[in-house]
C-alpha cells in the first residue's frame, strides 16, 4: 500500500510563495487521487506488490499492456508528488559544499543554475509536466518531462529537485504567470533534501 509522505509543514507554511489553498488542494485532492489510483492498479499486478514505486516505474514494460498507461500516469503522479512536497520547506536552507561544488562545475553559481531551470520550465515545456535537476553521468543537468513522466523513464533514478509545472500547481494564485510561480518556488526549495538526494545517488553509485 503506497502512502503519501506526511507533509513536514502546514499548508500555510510556504506563504506567501506558495499559498495555502493551492497546497491543500494539491496535496489533499491531486496527490491523494494519484495515490489511490496507483494503489488500485498495483493490486491488479501481483509482481509489483512488493516493489517500491521507483522500481515499478522503471519496469512498466513488465506490466500487463492494458494497465501500463494507468500505472505510468498514476504511479508517476504518486512518485513525483512525494518528491515534490518533500522538496519544499519554510526553513532557510543552502546547498551543502559538495552540492555547491557540483553546481559550480557546470554553472557560475546557484542563481545561474536556477536561471536555466527557470528558462527550461517556462520556455521549453509545452503543456503539463515537470522540470528537474538531475545527476547524470556524474554531473548535474536540467531536464523536462511531460505529463507525470520523469527521468526514471529514461532510466535515470537520480532525481534531485522536481518542479511541478502543471497548472494545478500555481493557477489559483499566479493564474497564467508561471514565471512568478517558478521564481517563488525557488525561495522555498529544501536544499538539505536536494543535497541529501545527491549524496544518496553518489553513494549508491547511481552517478551514470
Ligand atoms: Mn501536481
């Protein structure tokens, strides 16, 4: 039985950057629906029942064909949102020295990296999807995915920072102004979490 992460902060904790109404609907309606639907689908696939969500999403080709699309969308929604809600915090955090040095290996500084993420998320993604900071071939990279897909589908499990670019993530407060939403999202990023994920990925030898 897959469960949503417990939110480590209250719905209004990220105000004024991310508003309480958006947080509540996003977590209690959207994320709950992905989770419930994913659980119903997994029940129908015995070989998936003892797997974690990441393994399931990386093995969708083994699912019965009629369930594959559903598992991809609902499972992706479940997995991505757990990562997403955990990637935000009202606390002030900073990238660790190790993450910072990896950022500097590619960009001038963290702001330059976030600028690329901003431009990618608002300029290169058409329709609903996600922008990601990932670790790939030992270095950091910004990529996009459509719908509830993620870099997992390209066999990259090293998801460091997800940015939800579905309209439900920002439309209540920001309407069509997704550029402001992204800028404000950057102010609540949990860099401790992002750094921890990078350490974990390096430790697991998932740098490729
Ligand atoms: Mn969402």
